[in-house]
C-alpha cells in the first residue's frame, strides 16, 4: 500500500513538473537567468510605469485592429497619411485601425459611467465621435509636421549652401546638413535622411527628391524640388539657386506672419461684440436704467 502511494505521488509530481516546464518555461528561464546573472533592480519610476502602460496599450490596439474591415486602397491612403505625419513603422497602420475600435469603446464606457442614461443617441454619438477622433488627431499631426518642415527648410538650405561652397557635392551636402541639424530641425533632417538612403540604394537624385515632395505634400518642398531638377538639367549653379530659394522662403514666411497680424483686427471684432461690449454696456448704462425704473415707480405711486 505504501509502495502504491509512493508511486502515485511520484507520478503526480512528475506530471506537475512537466506541466510547469511546459506552461511556465519562459518565467522559469527568466528566474534562472536572474540567479545566474544577477542584475540590479531598476527603481520603479513614473516614466517606467507610463512606458509599460504604453506598451500594453499598443499590444491591445494591435490586437483590436483586425476587427475593422478595410480595403487595400483605404490602407494605402492611411499609410500615406501616417507617413506624412512621421509614422513609417509597419505597426502604425494596425495601431491606427485599432484606435478606431478602442476609442469608441472607451467613449461609450465613459458615457455609461458618467451619464447613467438609457439614451441610445448618446451612445451613437460617442461611437461616431470616437470613430472619427483618430482621423482628426492624424490630421492635426500632419499639419504640425508640415508647419515644422516649412519653417525649418530655410535653415537646412543655408547649411547646404555652406557645404556646397566648401567643396562638397549636392549629395554630400544633403547628408551633411541632415547630420548637423538633426537636433535643431528634426522633421526636415529626417526626410533628408530618407533622401540620402534612397540615393545610396541607387535611385536617381531627381527621383529621390520628388519622393521627398510626395511624402511631405508641402508647397515649399515641391518648389525646391522643381528648382533643383531644373538647375541640374540646365547646369546652373546649385549654390546660388539654393540661396535665392532660401531668401524667397524667408520672405514668404515674413509675409505670412504679416498677413496673420493684419487679420487679428478683423478677428477681434467677434469677441469685442460678444463679450466686451455687453459688459461695458452693463456697467455704464445699468445704473441709469435702474434709476429710470425707480423714477417710473415713484411716478405711478
């Protein structure tokens, strides 16, 4: 009897050990590795917690992206918009479609928690707003990146002019400008780095710069590409061309600022009429109106 009991316990322990090795192998390997190569425990910080939550959120979003039907043409358009916003990773499209599922669900949950209402229109509105919210956010990111490209392009062109006049070629000047201004103008240097990589891969210079204009969809970049291609075709000085184009971009930027400053007088009319004038009328005419009302009351008596 004791032998049978010992055999049963031994078989049970072997099966349990096999199950642990099968299902918790990675955890056990990590523990064994921590014992063999002990490392200092990193302190728990707020930044680390936020990074872990961001990674978990990214995995959840990528899991949910398969629930939304999509076509190849739609995915191509979304990928192009994400590239213009600066997101070139393969997981960006999946994260975007996952967000279009997760954000409406979160808004509906928030409406249930806050409103406690059975109004179906409220939940339909939450679903619609949540579905469109990633598109609005992506549009804002595209406009912000295009603005940074527009503002940073003259500085990059000046650096390219200095490099060309120092004896470098156009390709070497592009790579040097992308390297030197990486921290000052990250958006423009990021795109120029792609231009340099495409040229190293064997693409012609004109095609690489045209791809730069197509990726960004900025008018000043398109004009720059046109000027560079024409300068290369006609054999004119690229340094002078870039210097003139940089001056033109700065002049356009100054004119744009002056235009916005001139529009402020028109834009101030609406807050003046809606908010400031009623307060002035209330303070200045209010006491007189009260006195007139009191005088009429006395006349009736």
